[in-house]
C-alpha cells in the first residue's frame, strides 16, 4: 500500500449547507421540484426515490442540484442514526433541491480525489463509526460539515480510485436495472388489474363487496416460535410489492399473515403514502407477524392471490380507505370493517384466470430479481471495506463482480 496516502477531508473537499425552504410550500403531489430530505437516503448509503416531497414556491437558483451531485445527510431521526452522514448521488430523473440539513459535497482538488470514489468512502464502516462517535443529540442525531471534514483516512492514487468506484458501481448499476425491471412489472400488473374493471362503480346487478373477493384480517393459528418472522412498518415500500427487510423475534402480539397475503398500512401517514406489500418469502405453512397497524388481505380460494395486492394499490379503493380514517389528528386509522363492504364490480372468471396466470409469472420473476439484488448488495457490502482499505486488489474484485453480474 505504498501508493496510498493519508488525507483529511477538510484538505480536499468543502461541504455546503442547504436552504431552509418554507414549509407552507411543501406538497405531497406534483408539480414542482423535489426536496432532498434525510428520507431520500438509504441505510448504508445511496439515493431512495420513493419518498418525494415537492416544493411549489420560488426556488433560489443556487440551491437547484444537478444530476451526479454528491450529497450527505446531516440529521437522522432514529436513535441508531440509521442514515446519518451517509452519501448519495443525485439522479437524473427529476429536478432536486438542496434542502437544509443536507450537505452538498464539492471536490476542491479533483486531481487528488475522485467524486465517485468519495461516494463509496463515505459508506465505509470506519467512516460510519467516526460519524456516530462524533454526532450530537439523542432523539435526533446530528453531524455537521466541519465534523465530516475532520475525518481522516488513506486513499490510493487517482487511477486506482476510479477503478474501485467502477467495480462497486457495476454492482449498483445492476441493482438499479433490477429495480427498474421490477417496477415495470408492477406497472403492467396494475394496468392489467385495471382492465378487469373490478374496482369501478358497479352497474346494476353486477355489484359485489370487497369481502366477496378478499378475507380481511383472516384468522391464523397462534405460533409459539421464538424466531418468528417479524415485519415492521419500515419494511413496507410505498411503491413496490417487495418487503424491504424483516427480522425474527418471539411470536407475541401483532397481525398474522402467510404467503399469498397482502399487508396494507392502516394509519396516517403510512396509508396515504402507500405502504403495502405482498407476502411471498415465508417458508411453506409458516406464519409471520407484523405491526398492529397493518390490515391483512387474503384473496378467497377461487380468486388469484395477487388480486388482494392490486386492489390495495388501486386508487379508488385507497381513496375510500383514506376517507374512512378516524381518530385524533396524526393518529388516524381505517378499520378493516370499513373496507369489507366497499362496492366492486363482479369479475368475469375467464379474464380473472388469465390475470392470475400472468401475475403469478410476473411476481415470481420479481421475486427472483429481488433475490439477485440482495446477493449483489451483500457482495458490494463485503467488497466495499476491503477495496477501500487495500485488502483486496481491484483486478481480483473485478473477477468476482464479472461472475456476479
């Protein structure tokens, strides 16, 4: 490692504070540019585009971000500081704004430090440990540009930095491709469901209720396992059917579900944000448990199982659920009973059967894409600290990545 050199970030980068955009112009819907918030940072680093907060007011030009800009989050609401200090690159799919508590990283000397390499360096375990050790606050964790810039590490020569970033970037690029394919599948599935004309105002004599197709909060046997699968609200995506992550814990209170079920958030703001998932990762006959703020939806025996998920994503059904939330401000919930009698139009069995065949194949492919993505993420996270410390040579890592992608 003779070609590696010691560097303190303050000698090679500057971090610029964001702008305090006025909350009165925040919106959950388009049009408008998107405010970058701590919620746009994934645990472990990287950009998450599923949480969008739009801004409808006047925007100072110097706080409009460009595609490829490197940003860091300087505030985290979790006690563990899940995303504090992590980095992300601004994507090219929309206009993004440099919001407060987000730092814009600027490379002062590009001949010494590569931006893509720095993006990955700001995800290493050693940097992560430094950020948490120097952060302030207990309920809300904070860091700052000056603290981040005091971090010291070792970096290789520029050509090696670029090679390391390319190796890790190849894995991230494949992950992005998988996500886009899965998102396309979901869009097509939802369009096919809309073509069935089930979630429409029914014609006379064609009306059924949601409970004719779906069992809400079905009863499952109590399991006494000490390592039952547990899914919390954070594990549900606002835009895809995949459960992001799950844990294991003793089986106690909570909703119960099995493969083929859909879980939908029933509490504000999770319901409005669209937190919903399709369960297909359990072992055969395994019962999982989840947040008490879930409604579990299971298709009836003669109905394709994915109908429950598509209905939970359908705009008309969701609007009804949101309108029927009750409770104090900020803690409103919809009851399953308010959804059971929701009027639907009777489906035609031949079209329903074709839909079931299509969705089964589509969801199976999405499941395989998700499994591949998880393997790629694990490989990236193993290679990251080794490449960043020189424990593994770039050409050896390239061979591993070539086999994986």
